[in-house]
C-alpha cells in the first residue's frame, strides 16, 4: 500500500477519509479508497516538505514555558497600551534581525512564536540574507528585542532543529 518515498500515514488518512465520506466499510469502498489514496499520495510526494527531526525535547518544553510567559507579559503590556494605562506613547517600528537559524521547521516555529506574542508580527524573512524583519508595537529598546529573539528563541530552536 505504501508508495516508495511517501509516508504510510498519508495513504491511511486518505483511505479513512474516503470511508468516512462514503459512510461505508464495504469491500468495494476499501478498494476504491485505495485506488484514490495511492495515486494522490504518489502525485503529491514532491509537495511535502522534508520531515522535521526535532531533538532535545526538554529544551523544547523550556522554550514552550518561555513563550507562554512572554505571551502573558506581552498581553499585559499591549492591554496597558490599548487601555491607556501606560502614559508614554508607544514607539511603533520595524527591527531587522540577522538570523543564524536556517532550518525551515525552526524558522516556521520562530514565526509562530513571534506572531503569537501580542505586539509583534513576523513581517518578512529574506532567505538570501537570512534577515528577519520584525514589526513591534512598542519598540522602546531595540537591543532588548534583538537579545530576546536571538537568545531566548533562536538559540534554543537551533539546538532543537539543527
């Protein structure tokens, strides 16, 4: 049932989807499901990215904790800006951060972390220069942002994915 070079879970998932959609476990539906799943898996093999090979799961859990803590702190800071409890005007800006991280899975996780943190957005990544453009709602101290991204997020992601 497995086409060379494709993960078995794709064929199984497509077959299961076929059976659910047809609401039948009849033998002819199994056969039709296989005739549906195998070519689809074969034709889409080049569209699938390479599999991630994360390591250091303890570090990944620590990174999750740091992200959770940063999201809570950012929510409070953004809430203060929106509600007007912070007296100073926020300094909205963009920050260019040169990255060492090259793994596409690590870059995707970095984009998720940054975008999930209120007040920041992953604006752009230039793959040629490997520079991240970060949009920040309150860019008071660029050095702190640079240090946070490089040491708190990028370094652990490199250890996990590279």
